[in-house]
């Protein structure tokens, strides 16, 4: 599944041996029910859907489809549990959250394998990034549970009640952790819905949440598609909605909650600018470009999907980037050598392929390394487009795949204007050895998260979120507590 062209200046001669992670001892059930009121129960209408392995499109398991009746049962369980959960001391609540964090660590391998099987991401990423970050998130917010008075001095923070949480398929367990940990630490109860294509790690999480002994009804996990999410959004007893997903669905949810008592946070799409100045450490920057756009197949809301290179170094950066792309290994997500795994679904692959066609029709010049993609499953070669401009759709719209557009610039003002010229405002990256330039840029760029000489770095202690059509509200850090409390 790897490819080789021997003209790469970075590549030593090496042999590629497949080393897939074993799936022995990984417990995956044939059929998954809903986790409501501390029990796994069948959906009221009895419907199930298939979850597939995107690297083969073979079925892994059946997953329950929750209808509005099931969502209502989950909300009622959460409402009842809120009465006592919200009265527990922060220290007591924290104990359960610490326990969940420890259980994730203990089962880390199992979580990593299931995440890669169900979602298509390379095992190296799920093992080294997603799962440890998810555990850290629970540890971090467990620590806040008994310190809320210090987080909001003299303000007497109180939990909101039942919180509805809806998450996407790109970081399934991690997004569940980002949602659940702060909600529980602040004393809320939860109904959470994972994305249809990646429910399995959320359901594994339901198993360990159960094992943690947390009181029944505090966490309810309901699976299903968009309609299940809409039933959560529209339920009158839900006091807050936390949504991560596309800008289109975010807009729908904002309309649906307008004029109601519901609080709302939206973490939506992005089209991040990654800016390379001529004085940057070029080799590190090239690695940064690769990580910014090819991490998780580019299924990353904050991906650096628009590259801006200062004109004087554009040729060398693009050459080095192409050479580096030749060395990327695309294939079995369970293989520890894999750099780029499977596209999450057939539907997402069609979206990406459609954008590649649009890019070509718009006159963009495409580059893809010479690679043999596996026959079955959903695959997309890492892709560059040069000769593109601000008006091109592939420069303006979120593709959510391994596709990078490259533009050049001469001056700081020019790149600021180009970088900010998008409806989104989630992330940006700046590569320069000049500290003053770095600070200047971070003031001028309109994005919620800006990385300096790195990209796609996440930490439970730092807030994450967008501006403009990338949404509002922050997750992570002290800021991440605020959306889950109200004040007298
Ligand atoms: P999506 O289609 O908006 O779906 C997100 C979640 O919402 C899924 O659980 C989905 O269910 C559910 N949903 C769909 N229609 C709904 C409705 N009418 N009411 C309530 N819920 C509904 O997005 P996606 O394709 O899964 O994820 C990719 C998007 O998420 C990208 O745009 C990406 O940028 C964004 N994202 C943002 C962040 C961030 O922090 N800003 C992080 C990750 C991803 P089903 O999938 O089961 O249909
Ligand atoms: Mg799947």
C-alpha cells in the first residue's frame, strides 16, 4: 500500500513491513443498545443501523437508532438524576470523573483499536493523540469539580440542568470527552449523541461510565443520525445544547433554539490559514504543513487547509512538500506505519472527490504523489492545488479531506487580508523565526486558535473555539466551564 519514487531527497532506502495492530481481545459486540438511565436498553421502535469499517466498507456491528421517544426517555432520566447529582459536593462528583479518566487509560489500547476500526484514522494517531487527550480531558475537569468557586469568584456558579450534546465523526472519543467532562464537573446531567458513522467508542465509553458507578441517568448516550440530534435540540426539558459539527447544521440549531430558554455553544467548520514566512525554519515548516492538512486525513475542523507561502521561498517549500508527500504511507488504519488512513465514509469521499473536480475545473494545478490506493474501502491520495486564487471554491469552502490549496504572498498586509478573507475563523498557523512578526500576526488574524511554529496541538488546559461562522463558545481550559454554569 505504500508507494515509492526514488527521486525523493528525504527518503532513505527502506523496506516497508506491514505491522497491523492485533484486534485480539478487543471486545466488539454484534449489536449495541442505547445507554439510558444506567442501563443498556433496546430502542422503542426496535430499529438498528450498521456501522462500517471505512477501510473495507464491511459491517462491524449494528447500532440502535434512537427516535424522539427514546430521546425523551433519556432526557427524563437525566432530569431525574439532576436532582441529586447537582446536590453532590464537587469533590464527590470529581471522584467519578477521575475514575472515568483512569478507566480510559486502562482500556486505552481497546479504545484506540476501536476508534481506528470504526472511523478509519491511523492507529498511531488514535493511540498517541486521541485517546490520551480524552483521558486528560476527564482528569483536567475532574480537578475543577471542587474548585468552581475559584473559577468564578463571588459569582456562585450553578449547573444548568439537562445538557444535550451532539458530536461529529472526526474525533469521536475526544469530542465526547470535550463535551462530557466539563458538563459533569459543573453538576449537569447529559444526553449525548455520537455521529452515525462512529458510535462505537462512545458506546465503549458508556460501558466504562457505567463501571465508574456514577449514579444512573447522569450520563445517557443515544445513537442515531441527524433526526436523533434534532430530537435532542428540540426537547423542551433540555437547558443547553453543545454542538460540534458542520456550519450548516449549526445554523439550523441556532435557529431552532432562538427565542427559547436554551443556552447554546457551537463549534463549527473551518478553513485554517497556514502562513510560512521566508525566515521560517523551512524543514520544520514543511513537517508542519504535512501535519496541518494530512493529520486524520484532513478531517479536522481546524486543519491548515489553506497554505500561504512567502513568494521568495515558495519554490523550495513546494518542492520539499512534494518530496515529503512521496514518503507518506496510505493504507490500513490499524498498521502502525500508516500516515494516512481511510476516509470516514463513502459520502465524505464523494464530497472530497467532487471538490477535487471543482478545483480542476476552476483551473487549479493538481499534485498527488504516486501511490497505490487499496482497492476496497474509501481512500483519497494526499492532494495539493497550486495556481489557485481567493475566488476559487476550493480556497473558500471547507473540504474536510486531505486537500491543500497553496497561494503565495509578498507582504504581511497581503497575507493578513487573504487569510481573513473567509466566512470561517477557527484556526491559523504562523511560521517565522521573528517574534515581533509572530505577535503582530496573531493580533491581526481573525481566528479562535493561532499556533506559532506548530499546528494541530491540543491540550485540555487551553480553550478552543471559533469566531465568525466557525461558531461561538470555548471548550477546554477555564473558559470551557463557563458554558455549563449559570449565575444568580
Ligand atoms: P454534521 O453533519 O454537522 O454532524 C454533526 C453531528 O450533528 C452528528 O452527530 C450528526 O448526526 C448531527 N446532526 C446532523 N443533522 C442534525 C440536525 N438537524 N440536528 C441535530 N443534529 C444533527 O457534521 P459532521 O459531518 O459530522 O462533522 C464534520 C463537521 O464538523 C465539519 O464541518 C467540521 O469542521 C466540524 N467540526 C468542528 C469542530 C470544532 O471544534 N469546531 C470539531 C470537529 C468537527 P449524524 O452524523 O449521525 O447524521
Ligand atoms: Mg464506522
